[in-house]
C-alpha cells in the first residue's frame, strides 16, 4: 500500500542574523541534530581546516560532519524523484533526514532537512530532485517541538519592542547623540522568526547641516524547539547586544560626519557644493576615510588597484594651519592600494609629513 504523508513546508530560517543567504548546509544540519546554528558553523569550519578544503559548504566537508554527528548510512536518489515525492511516499514521519537536492538530478545545489514528516526550509524546494538522502540515526536525541510560532506577536509586543527601545535610548544617551524621531516595524521572518526594522533620524544642527536617517535591522530567529521562556531570555541578551552594536556603528558614523563638517567649515567649504565626480569604487573608498580627510579630498582616481605605484591617486587640500610647505596648496598622494593611502594620511595628520616631500616613499 502506498504511504501518503503530507509534504508540508515549514518556513524556517536558523540563520542567526535572520538573513537569506547561501547557508543551507548550516541551517539543515542545525535542525537535523538540534545543534545551534553558530555551533554548526564552528564544526564545519574545523572540518574544512582538518581536511584542507577551501570551503565549508561542499559535500566532501559536510558529509563527514553529518556522519560524525550521527548518520551511519545514506541512499541515492534518482531522476524525477522530488523532495515532495520523498516526503509523501518514502519518509518515515518518525525519522529525520537530510536531503541533498538540485533542480535536476544529479545536481547538488541544496541541503534540506525533513523532520516530523515535514520539509523545513527558508524557501520552497519541494520540486527539487533528490540526489542523495541521509538517514539520521535513531540514537540522536531530539528536543520536543514547541508552539513558539504561536507566540511571535506576543513576544514582539511585550518583549522585543520595549527591551530594544530601552537599550536604544540608553546607548544614544551614552554616546551623547541627540536623535530625532525613530520608527519601528516588525515582520514575520518565516514561521519561526521575527525581523525588526528601525529608522533612526537625526536632525540638522549647528555643525551637520543635513538631516540623516540610519536604517537597520535586528532579527530574531527562533528554533522550532524554543520555549517562550528561552525566547524571552534570547531577546534580553542577544537583542540588547545587537542594538548596542547598531548604535555604536551610528555613533562612529556621526563622529566621522561631524569631523568632516567641522573641517569643511575651517576650510571655508560647503559639502553640498563640492564638485567631486567619482566612480562607485572611488566613492566607496572616500567613505572609508576619516571625516577630516574626506573634507580635504579634491578628487580620487583608482585604476587597476594593486598593479601600479599610482593605482590610487588622491589629491587633498592642506590642513588648516599647515605652514610646513608654503609653496603648496594641495598635495597628491599615490600608492598601490587603499591601505597605503591611509598610512600616508595618518602620517600627515600626526606629523605633518608628506611622502616624497618630507620622507622617501616606501613601496
């Protein structure tokens, strides 16, 4: 008699940042063996180094890991046999499986966990074809599934928002930041997670003459076995840390921006009127420079980074009060790479010295 289950998809993403990235191996192994996502990452990295492989998400690495964790045998799939077919007609709902699948047999582009007769994944791969499937040993102990997905709205309302709001205000005060309004949104991230989106505004002031808005996300991926009590503890610890990280980054950007505007004021320049056409690569490099250095830049030219001694060319104005080179109004810094330019800028800021004028340039 043909066995008939139900190839139900449980939308679940164990990624500890709530991101949808190419980490299916970590996500699937995490659920199959009830091991935290971050711990699976450490195990895979260790095996990759042990076997001297170049990646952690390849079959020669994750297959030995699966075997070590508790999988003594596997079987091959065949053309046309989909994940849905496997769950509907082959899978024992009391067992756990890892399926190596692809769009068409025998491709292997994805690893997915089948547990409790369901497909657990961040996206729907049920029409992919099974190339190989791993049967998790019965000796592997599994936690009981909980009803955590029924409590997501409650957790967001009663814990995530008030706890993270309190931490946000605490950190803004610590870094002496004067914010404008802050908007907050929350979205379900699959069946077992939440993603919060924050937009923190800062208004114009006497130094920074523009309004700024920093948008950032904090995700809370819960395990299907997470209890409400464990979820609350996770929010209180991890949530606070991640909010601290976000505000720390904002404080650093605000400090850098303030330095830039203060330097522009000393130079008698207006940031909004500077004509500095640059490529996207050059603009990215500009934005990595300290604020005082950004204010000095007249142009940046990047050509074949690392290939030539002038791959990076940066023309800057003199610092206010620089009287060491009376015949110069600007300096041109050249180097093989971005790191070399930053070293030159750092030496100029500390000692007022310019390469090939005050010291011999070190290539």
